[in-house]
């Protein structure tokens, strides 16, 4: 890859614009088709001219350039993506279009269009496609850019300082250059990502979903974006079979070992022993049981506890929705409403907020603090309690576990505090725009954890992104980028050594 990363990403976006152009042309929506076709063609011409100019003055790729390009991509690419969306829709502002595209690209899934019928199929497909591309970029960046820099959660299991790779241009985890790593991991991950997406879309179509719905939901579950062309799974024709399929696919966002093994074979017993998988299973089972018990007690009060079918639906709705928000996908089960109808009790949105803050696995498309950091804090806490009881005890769990309990727990605590401070700062900024405290809290958590659908289910009343001022939307865009790239990666750029030489 001799071209800069940002230029390559712009080229991918330009080529992707032809997909909604073809869909719009096939449905005879010529205005939308022209907006995407002309936008893609002009962008490709511009990129060709820039690539010729850059090629005449080549610069060697480095870890520094890759991380800067990644930051620039999340801020600048949504502008390019928003242009054809804005021109094709015509009934919205460019701020709304930029917010929509950045939300999709960061796999947050927050939308200003509460009524899905306002967008034509080509625009819905573009939203899902942007989220899908953003999800793959996360996979690729995690293993090819952030891992060699000891960032993105990998700093918990290494002996070196977080972000130290930014200052070391010699030998990283791999002797290959950043460009070679990117190409190698792209070749390795792209067939898996595309193949799984196609398989999910085909099965959803076979279960009864229309083609557009099947494709958008398949792309959304692979990227953990929660984008839907029909307002959510509760309106899908695939029913329980479709939800069960998406439930198993959401486990890809629980642990990075589900899709990448660093060249090592990982067996099923090893996957079961992965701390992220174990912690996610514990949370899904425990929280689902707690929610079901709460609804069961409520059903007793209204003499509905003997309705077995509604009880099963309530249990399934809790299990699916808990995993969905833990992985920050944000899909709500069609049985989630059935649980409330069964017991007559509202569902506590604070539980979903907590799950989204915890987040999914390291180096996955999920947002939040991440399960491995929570596990490191838990192991450190249990070890400290053990030392209080037995001060002279010696742990014999191995060097890797000691690393997670000590340096790993320290950096996890630092990240958690930075995350909390960013939450507080964003809430304060939103409050200055005139939003109420509850609204500011829910929107902040939704943006920082990249779980946009929280706004419609976590508050007492659904929150509409379309109803907040433009200043609040711009604040949330910054929170989305910060939550997706993680504060440690941005703080590493503030190191003075980064800009020397």
C-alpha cells in the first residue's frame, strides 16, 4: 500500500457510493441515483489527481501516520459521506446529514430520522453500508494499528507502556511495516467479514424478511451499529428465527478470539475459558434473570404468572436485549414489549445504560469500557481482598494473570476514570445547550458507548435526536469519535515525543 491510508479509505467510500446509486436507479429514483453517482465519480477523479501528486513525493508509512490517519478518517470521511446523502434527501440540513453519517461510521446507530418512511431504500442502504464499512475498519484498525501500539485494550496484557509503539518505529509485534500489516490483515479478515454478512442476509431473507431489511440487519449486526430500515426488529417478518440468528452473531462482539487468533489455533474449550466470554455470559444470564424475576413478581400482582407463553417471551426478550446492549448493538427484541405487557411494569433503562457502558470485547466492533478492562478490575479487587485476609499469600495463577491484575488493572482504572471524566464533561456541555439532566445523561452514554438506540429505550420517555439543537448534535459527534477511538489513543497523540523527528 503505497498510498496514504486516508486516501485509500476515501477511495473505498467513493466506490461504495455506486451501490446506493445502482439501487436508486433500479427503483427509478433518479435524483438519488444521480446524487450518489456524480458524487462517487467526482470523488474518484479528485482522488486520482491527489494520488498522482502523492506518488511523486512518497513518504514511508509509520505508526504515527497511521494513528493520525485513523483520527482524520473518523472526523473527515463522514463529511464526504454526507454530501450525496444530503443532496439525495433534500429535506434535511447538512448538520443532520453529517450527524447521521458519523453516527453510522462509528457504529453508534443514532438517527435523526424517527420515521423510517422518510428515507428511500437507497438512503437506508447507504446508512447500513457506512456502518458496515465502519465496523470492518474497527476490526482492521484493532489488529493492524492499535495492537502494535499497545492501545485499544491490548495494553492490558503487555509489559510495555500503553502507546509506546507510537515512539518505536523499529520492531513492533510484527517486523512488517504498518502498510504491510494493513494489507495482510485486510486479506485475512475481509473474506470472513463479507462472507458472514452475506450468509446472515441470506438466512434472514429465507426467514421472511424483504431483501433490503435482510441486508441492512445483517450489516448492522456485523458492525454492532443497530441500524434498521424499518425501525427495529419488532417490525421484521423473520420473527423469532431471525432474532435467534442475530443473537448468536452478536457473540462476535464479545471477544476478539471469535474472529482473530493472532495466528494461533483457538479451540472451543479455550474460547470458553476466555475471560471476556465468561464475563459476558455471566452478565447476560444474571441480568436477564434479574429482569425476568422483576417481571414475574409484577405478573403475580396482576394474576398473570400462569401465562406460560408470555413468560417465555418475556425471558427471551430480556436475554436478547441484554446481549444486544452489552455488545452496544442496540437492537430491541420484539418480545421486549411483551415482557412489559405481561407484568405491567416498565423496564428499568438504567440497566441498559450500565450494560452499554461495560461494552463488549476488546478489538471488536462493540463500544464501552470493554469486558477485559472490567475483568482486570475485578481480578485486582478479588486479589486485594484475599491479601487482606491472608497478607502473606502468594498467587500461583501464572504470569499472564499477574500482569492483568497489576499493570493491567492500573491502566484499566486509568481508562475508566478518563471515560467517567469525559462523560461528565459531555453531560455538562449538553446541559449548556439547554437539555435536561436525564436527557443529557442518556445521550452522553449513548454517544460515548456507541449505542445510539439507548435514547429510545433507556429514558422514561423516548428521546428524539431530531429534537435536540444543532450545537448538541455537534457535541455528540465529538463524543462518538472519542468513544470509538478511545481516549487513550488520543491522549497518546499528546505525547511531545510523538511530534519530534
